[in-house]
C-alpha cells in the first residue's frame, strides 16, 4: 500500500474549509497557519494558556531580577548581578508573547510574525550581554562570591524554569508560534544561567575554578545567537 502524504491531505482539507493561500502554506511548512488553527476551540485554549504562562514568567522574572540584584550587590558578585540583569532581557520575551496573544492580535498572522522577530531581537540582545560579561570575568580573574540569598534564588530558578520552558515549547509547536517557542527557550536559558552561577560558586569554593562560570556563559551566548537566527527565520515553531 502506498504511504499517505499527510501534507497534501492537510492541504486538500484546507482547500475545502479555508483559502487557497492557507492550503499552500500547510503544504509548504510544518506549522498550521494561525488563521486556520484558530478555528478550533483547542487552539484558543492553548493561546490562552500561552498568555497565562507568559504572565507567570514575567512575574517570576521581575521577582528574580530584584532579589538577584539585591544578592549581587550585597555579596559584590558580578556573576549574580549579571544573571539578575539578564532576567530583564528574558522578561522582555514574556511581554512580547503577552502582547501577541491579547485581543484581536490572537487571530492575527501578522502579529505572530512581528512577535517572532521581536523575540529573535531579544536573543540578539542577550547574546552580547552574556559574552561581554563572560569575557570581562575571564580577563579580570573575578571570583564568584558566596551569597545565601543568591543560592536560594538561583536554585529556585533552576528548578522552576525548565518546566515552564518545556511547556511553552510544546505550546509553541501546537500554536505554530515561533514567539512562544522562543520564549520557552529563553526560560531554559534562564535555568542554564542559574546552573552556571551555582556551578561557578561551587567550583570556585571547592577547586578554585573561577573560569567555570564565565566559560559556561560564553557557551550560552553562542546558544542565544543560534536560537535568535532560527527565531528570525521562523525555523523554531515546530
């Protein structure tokens, strides 16, 4: 029996229920066009969940940033200060997704395109920030300082952010939303940054490895560039 071509089957179904442009888009890409997918109540519920999770992330990032800055200032820790300031950039992605799934923009394909590219820009802002901080620490031989508050905040982020990131990536796939997927990846980056801070603290305290934290930050900067390029091109929605 010949295999069924699901992409053409999907296009045929759209030809009966939607426009010719939507049918062509289904056959050419991996994501369901927003204008078509929004006809189902399931898609609308997923969009509402994406907006809700983005609000949760924004609240978390705000608290994380304030507490991280406080801990960094008290301990004189560049590592903690850098991580807390990075939360501001990551919170920007949450604001973008909230904007994208609010009001009439929820059903707008053009709004998704604008949001996806805006999230890509936030990756491009995060990458040089991480790189500059890492190089400065490496050249300066800075040692990560111990901070009880900093350890508590970063540990909480390390535990909570992966769950949010994975959930948003799944929603991004279901919605055909590169903006949502990109925000989820930034949540995973936030967890990775938190892990880098904790590793830096532990490595410096136990082995004197002051280079560990900035080395991980350089890897994260490269990751941010890669994800930003994919988000800009729309390659990360599926």
